[in-house]
């Protein structure tokens, strides 16, 4: 702060910064009669320690609304928000630990998941896959298997094969890393990986047709097709999956969807096969 302020204010001191915070935001000073806090800093603490505590409270107070705003606009991870708070003056940004403390202290959240549940955009399988299992249960997950199903759904939508899923599961510390265990879960919920893709990705493809996306736009916007279209043209890949899932060509699908509801199309050409 001194480095930045000294460009325009000669002779400014550390004490000037502290005094200004105390003057304009006295509740941050943790005085005994404060409405925000009761005093928790012993009088025996050094002046330097009290000043550091004051600056920390100021950080929390001013950064809190920014963190909340990012969460309200769909940013679900502390790492993602931390990267948004980097600047030329502060290239390291704000630590994820500080963001966690802000959620707890400024908004009374018991955990990051609790903060997301209160202030965040609708949680998705992708964001849920980044939440600890204990926090997942707090935002509506019923069991560890429920959590794992969300994670595997995300992997399927991203277009991962079974070997890639095992590597992801190892890095996520989900306590099962054998391919046979993964296959048992896939069989339990979808029957096969091919059927999982049909159930989870085919509706996304139909939506793309409904929105008028070309094959090239589908590859550019849908993670599954970005990965599974490798080595073939966008048109050939979309045609192949469309024929496999809907039993009709992309042109026929687009023509039907132009005059019908998405759910009606899915019920006729996907779910009732």
C-alpha cells in the first residue's frame, strides 16, 4: 500500500494507513463496543500485531463482496476466484485460505460448500466434482456413491475413456483406483460406457441441433466432441454419433427439432428406442 500511495502522496507512512482505516471504518479496529466484534486482542500484544490484525480485518471486509459476486456469477472453486484477484500490484493474488476464511467470517458459512449453497449459482456435476465428499453431502448429496456418480457423469460428458477416468480418480483421492471397480460403477448406473455416453451426451447433442449449431460449432463448444472428434472431421463425427444415438441423420434431427420441443424429440428418438 505504501508503495502505491507514495506515488501520489509524498511522506505517507504506515501509521497514516492504519489511522485512516480506524477513522473511516472504526468497527474493523475490534474495539470492545464494536457491533462487528468483541475485542479479542490482548492489550499486551505489540502495536505491530494489532496493526496486522486490523489490516487482516480490512482485507476480509473489502474482499468479501468481491468473492461473493464471483460465486453468484458461477465461479465455484476457490482457486478459480483466487486467479481472478491477481493484479500488477498484487501478482500473487489472494490465497485460497483467505477466501475460505472470508466465506466463514464475513458470511457465517460453515464450509465452502455451505457458502456455495447460500450464494452460488446452481451447482453442476462439474462444480460438485471439486467439492469434498463431506461438503457434497451438505449441499444435497445423499451418499458417497451419489457423489461418485456426479464425478463419473462429469468424466463421461468430458469424453474420457476408462483409463483416463482411473487417472482422474487417482488424483481426486476417491479411494478406488482399479479399473474393475470403475467398471462396476458404470455397469450399475448405465450398463456400459457407451450407454452412459448415450444417456448423458445425446441430450446435449440434441440441444446443439435445436440451437442451430453446425458440426464445427459443436466441436468447439462441447467438451465430449472436442475429445472424441480427434482425428476425424467434425461432420463425420457428429453424423456417426447422431446415427448411433437417434437412428437418424443430423439433417433429419435438425429439421425435426426446428418444429418440435426438445423433450418430445428425446422421448421419441432417444428414450423410447
